[in-house]
């Protein structure tokens, strides 16, 4: 039993499962908005399994790409250093998992997701197949995206419009303009999470020549302004389509997440201007799991901002889902 617990813990760390809220939130929102149709427990479980597999595989694929890129440059595993994010690919670098193990895990996770996608293509129609095809093409393009500053865009599309439209179509058998509209905001907030990550890893990305969307703006100050624009656009999108009647008025309850956005703006600015900052999680900021262990590992400077960006998107989805379910 102890060995099993260790394996599960290692798998969670390997695949960065702490980021799963970024896909579970959009899944929950699509599920709530599909309430007028009959949604079976089986469909709910299958869709969440497929999404989880895609998310974890994508996380691991990203680490695999970065590690293999470093190895091709002539470095050994012992000499690879991912800068401020010193827990990135930790279990690959310390040889808990070999690259062969990693490729197998990635293949298994994607295969499970693909089988679920094929099932829904057969039962729900061609739209599911088209969404899967686009998602697959974007995953293939992702390793090359950093050459063209577009990695965040690809992930935002996958975990915003594609994920939510796919789930809604699997549950209801049709597409929805309302889901597409709200998914644009979710895609923007997803991109904002990656952008936040890149701001904090600016020096390392510059060192290895990784062209994140963040680096397109030349300086950290400019990148922070871009972060603010991404997040404000997410809110403006909801406000505009609510006022024009496309979204239910209850959708405006997502404005309750504004304090988290403001705290993120303040905190990410502190990352540049102030180095001695105390990080104090508050209940309204959302879950910040394993916080004491994170502090002991001296990763609170990174995880605090990461959690804020992650929780902003997650709670945005949860509030929108519940508010419109109770309309």
C-alpha cells in the first residue's frame, strides 16, 4: 500500500496534476450549462476522464520537450537547470522516470482520450471528430509554437473553446453559441495563466531563447500590461454579451472574482519591483494546496502567483456555472 501511495504521489508530481483545475473548471461550466438536456453520470465521467488525460499528457509532453531540447544541446540530466521553476520535470531529472517511461505514459494518456473521443464521434456526430482533429493538430504544432510566440494561444484555444464545445457537444449532441462565447473568456484566462508563468520565468526563457508570448513584449513591465489586457478582455467579453442578451444576466456574478485578478496584478508587479514579499493566502483567493510544504521548499514566490492565476480561471468557471444553473 505504501508503494502504491508513493507511485500515485510521484505520478501527480510528474504530470503537474495541481494544474488540473484549469480544465476541470471549464468542464464543470459546460456541464452546468447542459442542464436542460439529460446528462447521464456515464457521460459526465467519460468526458472528465478524457479531459484529465489530455491535460496531464500535455503537461508531461511540455516537460518532455524541454528536457529533450536540453539534452540535444549537449547537457546531461544532472546539469539541466530550469531556472526559477526548480521543480519542473524534477522526477525526470532525478531519474525517477526515464524518458522511455515518460513517452509511454504520454502515449497511454493520449490513447485513452482518443478512444473516448472516437466513442463520442460515433454516438454524437462529426462535430466531436472535428474538434478532436483540431485539438490533435494543435498538440502536434505545440512543440514548434515557441518559435513563433504562440504557445499560450494554442493552449488557450485547446482548454477554452475546444474543450468546452467538445464537452457540451458530447453531453447534448449539439454545439452552442453561448458556450462558444463564454469559452472565449476561459481561453483568455487560460492564456493569462501561462503568461503569468512566463513572466516569472523570464530570465530562463531569455537564456534558452524560448519565445513565449510574454517575450514578445520585450520587457517585464510591458508583459504585465499584456497580462492585464488578457484578463480585462475576459471580463469585457462577458459583460458585453450579457448586456446584449446573448448570456444570462446571472453570468455577471463572475465579477465576484475581480479581487483575485487585482491581487494577481499587484503580486506580479511585486515580483519585479519588490523582492522581500510575504505571501499570505486568503480564503477568497481559492485553494492553495500544500502551502506549508511549498513554503518549506521556498517555492511560495512562484506558487502564490500561479495559484492566483489558476484560481481566477477556476472560480470564474464555477461561479458562471452555478449562477446560470440556478437561474
